């Protein structure tokens, strides 16, 4: 493994935060969709995608470093 166990655990925690932020942005976007504010909804859907992209970069980093990905609940 190219990363320490502590680093692996810290990155896994960050992966959970990134996915959590993505879900929060989806929730906000759906609110704006329901209020007939499509531009606001679009903005928050893009933010959700960006957070998911961040999470996936961490996922791939851990895999490439020989670590184990454990996404927290």
C-alpha cells in the first residue's frame, strides 16, 4: 500500500463528506425545481455533480495507491 492506514481512513472520511455535500446540493436543487426556478435548480445540480466528481477523484486515488475504499454511511 502506498498510503498509510491513517491517510486511507482520512481520505475515506473525506469521500463521505464529498458525497454528502453532493446529496445536499441535489436536495436544494429539487426544492428550486419544485418552486419553478429552473436556473437556480440547474446551478445546484451542477454543484452536486462537482462534489460527486471530487469524491470520485479521491476514490480513484485510494484505489491507485493500493488502499481500500470504505464509504461511510
